C-alpha cells in the first residue's frame, strides 16, 4: 500500500526574526542596551545641539534661476521680508519713524522701506532681511519683534507678519502630544483590559521616538535636515508604534484562536459568539502579563 507523505518546507529565519528571538531570550540585555542607546544619543544631542537647515531650493527650475539672478544683481532685495503694520493717530508718525530707524540697525536687516500711509490711521513698512527666513536666527527675528512692539502705547498699535515672524513665534509642542498619549492609553486599556499591557506599546514608542530624535539631531550636523523633522517624527512614530501594537495584539489573538480551533472544534461556537473575546465582568480579554484570555484557554 502506497503511503503519501507531505513535508513542509522549512525556511531559515530572517535577520529580524533572529533579532527578535535574541531579544526575547535575553530580554534584560536587550532592555539594558536600549536604555544605553537612548541615554547616549540624548546626551550627545544635548551636548552638540541641533543644526537644522531648511533648503527649499529647486535646481534647474525657472523660479530658482530667478532667485539666483536676484541674489546676484540685487542682493539687498533677495532676502525675505517682514511687514510692519502700524495703527494710530497721525501724531504718532514720529514715533514710528524712530522705531523703524532702530529696526534698521538690527542684525540681519538689509533694508527698511519708508512708511506707507493711505491717508488714514493705518500704515505699513517693509523690512528686508539679508537672507531667507529659515537662514535668519530666531533670536534675531525676536529682537526685531521686540524693537517694533516697544513703540506701542498711547494709541499706537504695531503688528508684524511674514515667514520669519511665524517661524519665530511658533509654539513648542508638548501639551498636544501628552493629550494624545493619554487618549491612546485609555483606548489601549479598554481594548487590552490591562494597564501593564496597554502601557507597554506606549513606552516602546516613546523609547523609539526619543532615540530617533537624538540621532536626527546628531545627523543635522552632517546633512541638511529641516527644522520640522522632529515634530513630524513624533507624530508618525507614536502613531505607528501604537497602531502596530494593535496589529500584533489582533494577530496574536487570531493565531491563538486558530490553534484552539485546530485542537478542539467546539471552540468555534464560543468564538463565533464574539462577546467572549471582549472585556466583560468576570473575564478580561488580557491578563496583567499581556496574554489573551479565551474561553477554556490556559
């Protein structure tokens, strides 16, 4: 009698699979190395500081050739501009002129145009910088802002606009990211049923994003990196980290269900009910260690 046999092809584990296996078997070594890397790149980035530079040039385009021609033939007009808008009585014109003279003497100011008035109470002047907005230090832009607004008072109002002003007055992140992490933690706790299991993907995402930001700060000294890279990395890194935690949880649960069904088809009835996989009184979908609980599962 002929006997048919089937063999399953065994493939060698990939490099990432071997790394994951090593990290699991030597979890404390992996955690210690991760902490050392995070501490090292953080200390190095804080010691050296960042050297971000925004480069929006487009070589070979007509607009870039026009900018290059303007820089070559009229460098005073090639820089970005700041609009200074004033509102007040005509008697305040002298104070405005004094303020514009003070702005003209500040660093990175190439030219200050004359005050333009439309015959009413509002006027404006154009301040031309000696470079693009991203090339002018934010501290020098803030000096321009402070010098212009120092003339306010006694019915005179001063406002400034332009790319350089928006860049200098941008608020640092922090509160929004914290609220997002808190909301993600609440959702994960409701899904996992365990604070420990829900905190794990968030902690991993924070460690990964922190290490990446430190490396980006160091890399900014040898490559052109825009100043909006860190907030973009935080947004994507935290989102992807939490999304993948949900993916791994769903995959683990589906694989566990499949193994249970292969061993005892009677589980199909319980699985198809649905609520048995959901958190409910007397049974949680996840134990404190992060393992899934199913009806009759060990």
